[in-house]
C-alpha cells in the first residue's frame, strides 16, 4: 500500500501557541494579499496567452509554495491542478539543482504532473543572499496539443508515449538563459507549435510578476514576519479544518461507483472508497479500487489526493484560506498498480479530467453518510472533453480543445444550476466566434438540454446540447463519462439524464461511444449532449 502522510501526528502545539499571537487582522491581510497575488498572476497569464484554451476558457492555475514545498496560497482556479501541484514542486526539488534565475518545466504524470497536456512551470524564488529557494511559484496550463497520436492529445491510447511528449522535470531556463534546444525539441513534437511557445512565454511572464510581488512583500514586512505569518495561516486553516471534521459523525463509511469503461473494451471500472472519520482527521482508503486500466483513465495519487482535499474543502466555510493546512486533515491510502496509483507507462489522459470527477462523486457520497444535509446529489460527473485537429486551407495546422459543462446536482436547499462546470474543473465556455475563427467548424446550435436534470423536491441542473458542423475533413476525439447511466440523485431524488455523443450526416444520426476518436467529413455534424445533475429529495 502507498500512503501519503500528513502532519497529523507531529507535536506542534508549542509552535502554534507562538504563531497564534500574531495579530488576526494581519493574518487576514496576508491571506487576501497572497491570494490576490495569485489571481493577478493568473490574469497576466490569461491576457498574455493566445490559445483560446487559456485566454478564453481560463484552463490554468497559479499557486505559491514555501521553502518546504508547502502550499501557501492559490487562486480560485482549477481544483484538480492545485491539489496536485505540490508533487511538481517536490519533483523539481528532488531532480534539479536550482539557482537564481532558473525555471523548471514538466508534464510527466509519474514525476509531478497530472496528464501530458497540463504543462507545469516551477520558478524558484530566492530571498536576497540566500542559497536555497524561499518560495516556489507555480502555474499549470492545459495546452491544446502536446503531440501524440491524436490531435489535442486526449485520445484513448494504450500507453503514455502515444498520448504525447513526456517532459520530466528539466530546466527551461538556467540562470535566466532560455534553453533553446529544449524549445526546438518541444516545437518539433506538437501541433500548432507557435501557439504552444507563446503560451509557455505567457506562463513564464505570470510567474515573473508573482516573484516581484513576493519580493515587495518581504521588502515591506521583513522575511521573518512573512515566514511567521504564512506559517500561522497554514496552522489557522488546519485548526479550522479540524473543527469542521469534529462536526462530522465519526466512523467508517463506504462508497463506490464505476467508470463506464476505458475506451478499449475494458468494461466498467470499479472504484471503492473506505472513509474513516476520526475525531479531527480523515483517512481515505482506495485500496479496494480495480487494477489500472489499459485505456487512459488512470489517475495518479496526486489526483486522488486533490479529489479528497477538494471534497473536504467543500464542507468548509468559503472564506477559509486554502493552503497546506487542509492537506494535514487527511491521509491517503492507495494500492500500487491500481486505477488511482498506476505504474508507468500506463496512459493517463482521462484520469485528470474524468476519473477525478468520479473520485469526487465517491468522496461526497461517503461524506454524505456523515453529513447528509450538507452534501448535494451528484453533478454531471464528467468534463466531456472534445478535441479537433487538422490543417486549415493554406496549410496551417490547428488543434482545439474544450470541456463542455453539464448539470449540477441539487441540494437539500435548492435546485442545481444548469450548463455549468462542476467540481474538479472551473473553466469557462469557448466563445462561438473564437471557435469558428480558429478551426474549420461552424456552431449550428448551443442550448440548455431541457429536462435532463433529475426530478426531485429540488431538481438537478440541466446539461447542454452542442451541434458542430464540420467545414473541412478533420480528426476529432471525445473523452466523456456518465453515458451509460446518469448521475445519481440523493435522498429520493431521481438520476440525471446520461450524456450522449452522435454524428449526423445526410439526415441519419449515428451514436458514438463516450470515449472515442473519429474522422469527420465535410458536412458532418457532431452532436454532444452532456449529463444533467441528480435531483434531491422525494417529490
């Protein structure tokens, strides 16, 4: 069994007493300052990038880690990115010698990454005269293509190498000098290389700005004060989180569900959680989960950890700082060789986007046994990933990627929202004009899928329906879930409608599986219908 430990057993009471003497107003100010720095860096990244996936959909995340690789602050970006970004910092510290001006890059899911399109940049920040980094500023952005057999790098492949270019932790810059050989290698192995390189430059620019903010913070308050206050923020989050866990009913809770399949005929993939709620912490044990899949729905332990932390965070007050203190509330137990702890080179493209959503569903289902009135019914449970790739007239290559929202699960107090991203993703819609300008596609229809939310005292949110006409032959791929059965309702509420994918041509419509790659001819219309959320309560 692989166990990710936390600081639950450490004797830190004397440290906490000293830190508790810090002015609570200063704590609040630092909390908002650090979060604002990350938000600002995210805006810099979005406005500097040129790909619709980053500039329009905002598929990126930014965070600050301290010298011990503890999460200090993050922006309200993509939960699955930031819950697992700490592994990237650990990997960089372990693999590279770092000096001022260095910048590291990686995407290897078995060494700090999530899946290959998520490219992570780590910039060590050195205090004046220091020989070791004081902070690590990090961003992670989903690039529309990172090579591999399928345009968009999100196809169902049999191993990691077919999914795309694998980048272990390496130097992007050494003492400020860009490693041009690395850039040439990357550009030669991806579609739409010019777009990829500009987006990488945007990632670098956002971290340079974040570094400047941290230096200014130290100049104003002093390094010792910054250290004490940020550590006190983590301890505050831990104390508040422990207080939350004490409100949950202690005991052992079981929950399980399954993925529709792995896209390679693997059938239903069983996921099992044994949740132990103790007085002040929780243990998430996934060892009953099935073996790793042949297709790319495997999720590394960092993703599983992100799902567990996110689920607990959902029960916390909204204003609670999100930092390392949350990670101290739980222990994660996995089984090597399983769906949530695969062995390299098992493919992982869908683990970050689809399996992560199911892990959250299962975590919330287990937590609902301990806090039934505080957990909603299941949401869509899928990111409905859609990619296209090909060549425009004139010879320009293109690759596009988007995730499509579904219905949110209803709660004990209200109906679920319709056509909204839920849980482990937090991206925006791709504007129709942008979509049509960048690729030989025309949006024939985009609407709420009325009636797809589960019925109940409070109805689940509806999914959406999107119709895309192909203007030139191209290659596409879809990676989705909840097409066999819809998201479960809660407390007597009905299930949401399952998703559906189909191609219309010449007046005939053909249904496709939820995980597939396909060739489209001119005039074909791809129709995506996303799942509705589960209903809550008996009618």
